[in-house]
């Protein structure tokens, strides 16, 4: 059985994700697809709009064979640690033949060239990054500018404006990090990419072809009407979302974390400095701007600068809300978990699990299993934190919920 791996958030599962799945099957010629999906919190630094179990059901209903949970420690991290943790897990399963991801460029050779430059990290490259950092650019921008200089010095035949655009496109950036991880691990996983269609990742307005997850979430937040989203979702996803809405589901919009973050900062301001990404005085900036902010978006915008991006600040606040200041994040991000949770499976998924158990040392679990490592303890803590902003998830849900099974296929 040829197995492809994909790394996702499905926040929620939309038509672009359906296309991703179809293209993955076509590009890789696989027999089954394993999805590694973020849990209750996502990479941009926000709670997922619906819980991980509802999103796993969407994935199953749309044709994913096995859904595993990407641990929170990676899921709410920068693109580098998000990708590194995810690829490391897929590689350690010892059954994944390929990985496929969408990108703005759709050019795997370009992304491999860039990832090779980043992986080698020559002294010239390091000094060039340092130069741009000293000029006040954020890390991601400094790195992009350094890559551009190095590629030009190597006389690689790419137009400068084209390169600039590709180096600053969110899905390209994430794809490059996937490729870096594959190189670092010396993995045999074969990477594939395809050009994204329709709306961009951060587009806020619904698109007639393929609306972004951001636009779908924004529309639901502003209008609280699921029916209008029918044309922007696969029928399977729409049915789940519609059912949740009829049941008065408590959608977890990011603004809900603001009062909890504010309370934590007011009662223990020094604890914010324990979040690694809040270094260089950014913790003090957040604390000082709290009094000038009436909601989460205002706080982030008041702290945002040329050096500190909106997403970085959003991630810091999400990490702080979950309680990650109590854990050695810098160390944990570099580790690989010994256990990974199963969220859902069908018949093929059950067969894949049997193969993993034979060929991998990583343990696939149905529910929390002692002893708890810090990585898994964080997942339990994330579920408890999510229960504060989504009444449909109870504090002990992590210990009671079993993997979802596609009954008509098993």
C-alpha cells in the first residue's frame, strides 16, 4: 500500500482542502492518505473555530483514511517548528512514502533550491541575515532577503520580482520548511507540491471559486449564518457545520481568549516573559499596550511593528492562554513525541495502524496514557483551555473521547 501524508488544520475543511486531497492522490498515486492535523489550536495563534473531533469527522467524511493529532507544542509554533515537528512525526511512522502540499508557486524545484540554501546555512548566508536583522526587519523577512541575495549570487535563473513574491508567500514559506525537515532527517519521503487555486490563505472575503478558511471563519463570525456558506464547502463539511449551528454550537472565535489573557497578565505579568517568542522586550510591550486595548485584535495591532508580526504576537497570546509558559518550549520543540493520538480512521486507516505498530517505535494511542510526557501534558492542557471558550468541550474531554470510526467502511 502506497501511503501519502498531508499536514493540515482543516479550520474548517473547505473546497480548497478537498482539491488538495484530490491532487495529493493524483500526484502521488497513493492508495491511502494519512492526515496529521492540528488539535484545538492552530499555527496562526488562535483556537480552531470548531473542536478537533468535529474537524476530524469532516476529514473522514471527505475521504481521509487516518487522522492523527499534531501535538500542540508544534501546532502553535512558527512555520519552522510547525513543519519540523510534523515532518518528523510522519517520517517516524515508517510507512509514509510521500508528502504533498499546496504552494503559491507550484514549483517543487524552486522550493528545493531555497530549502537547500537554508539547510546549508553558510557563513555568508548567516551574515546576510544578520545584516537585515540589524536594519530592523523581522526574522522571516530578513531570511527572505538573504535568500534572494544568495540566489542572485549563484546566478540562478529566476526573475528578482518573482523570487521576492515567492519568498514572502505563506504557503511557500511553510513548504520550504517541510523540505528543510526532510533534508535534515535524510528522509526517504518524496515531496510534491501543486499550485494553490482561488483565494489566498489570508483573504478575508469569500471567493466564488475557492474561499479561504479565513474568509469562511470571518463570515461565520460576522453573520452567524451557515446556510450562506454552502457553496464554499464540500457537502460533507457543510452538513457537519449546519448540524452544529442548529445545535447552537459554541464556535471558538479568537476574541474569546482576551479576557483570560488579560486576567493572567494583570495577576502575574512576569509570567509572560517565560514564553520564548516574547523575548527582546516584547512581553513588556504587550503588558503596556493592554491598558490601551479593548479586545484581542486591538492588543495585537497595538503591539505589531516592522519587527514583530501580527501572527507572532497572536501566537504568543495563544501560547500564554493555554499555559505554555510553564513548560520548556524551546527544548520541547526540538523533541519528537513518543506517543501520537489517533483522532479518526476508516478501514484503510485501521490497516495503516497495523503497519505502523509493526514498523515504527512511535506509539499510537486512543486516549491519554501514562506516563505523560510534557508534550502530551500540553495537549491535555490545551483541551482544558479550549473548554473555557467552547462549552461543547468539557474539561475532561481528552480522557473520554475515543477515536472516530467511519462505520460504513469498517
